[in-house]
């Protein structure tokens, strides 16, 4: 592997662009190749084996482009396929998981609500995470929420009606924090805030993953040299309309994150 090779990013759709935007600000000289499996999204309501098969097939496309590391910027894909990816790939593979550890370590009272896809919440990785850090946490599956982002619907009456139904069983005055356990949900921070009490924290894993990626590149001597700005290539498994969607969301992510 060479310092000049690109870093691969993978997600089921556009959610991982929220992670890429944060990483690129810390590593502006790196080249990145982002692949969204838009043809097969959403992942969150599929079974483990289906997601594992889809992820392995999609990541082969990134591997064929000679990447030096892979970031699985999707909680659902990480939960279902990270072990299989690490066995199959000859480059470092980093996954993402809900920021429940951060929520627990900074908890000052009240409930922690973990919003994620049904498959993430049912995954072995998440169950182990919850057993360690979930003393004050409630897991909230959110089927259909990531699809709002895939439709570029970030502030509609339908979205707010969905969020109101989702959060109505909870005493929002008692919420300490909400863990955004799907990278798509980061695009909905502003909408979510309208349904929460002031001061309720919205937590994600982007900073931790960025630090982990930097450590990995330094340990493997794979950090690029030179001050020049790297390139970002956006790919998808869907049609041209899906690719155009990813490019619009990438432009938005660079402003938001």
C-alpha cells in the first residue's frame, strides 16, 4: 500500500457523507473515494446475511480502485459485516458504532435515547455495546427515518409528524441526550432539535472515528505527504439520478459538518 492511494468510504446511501465531511476537514490532503450502495438501500430493515452479502459485493468495487484503507460509515453495515470485511480485506477497515460510550461517560442525569435502524439495534455489536454502557439508555428503532434523508426531505410536515410520533412516548424533559446511531440522522439534527427541550445533546461518532482513522494511518505510515488538497470521488451503485442525489448531499454535508 502507498501513501498516495485513496481512502475508501462506504455507506448504504448518503448518510456516510456526514462522516466524510468531518474527516476531510481534518485530512484535507487525502484523496477519498465514496461509494453509496443506493441501488440496495435501505439496509436497516434487511436481515444480517443480506446486508453482509451486499456490503462485501460493494466493497469489492472500492478494493478494485486500490484504496489504502476503508471506513464503513454506516452503523448497520458495521454491525452486520465488519468482521467479514476485516477477514476479506488486506487494508485497514474501520467501522462506526453509536456513540453510547460517549453518552454514558458524559451522563449527568436523565435518559439516554439511542436512535438507530432496527438491524443496528438487533446486531451483536450493539448488544455488546449496550451491555457495557447502556445503564441509562433506551434503544429506539427508527424504521423509515433514513429514507427521509434519501429523499432529501429534511424539514417537511411529514418528517415532523414522524418525529413527533417517534418521540411521543418519552418525557422529553427527562432526556439527557440522544445518540444518533445512523449516519443519515446527522442530516436531521436541526429538525430533531425542534422536538426536544433546549440543552438536550445530540451525539454522534464522527470525532472518535476521525481520531481512530488518523491513528491508523500514522501507525501504518499511510498518511499522505504534502500540503495539496486531495480529491473526492463520489460513486454509487444506483442510476444517474441516485448519483446526482449523492453529489447534492455531499455539497450540503460540506456546509453542515
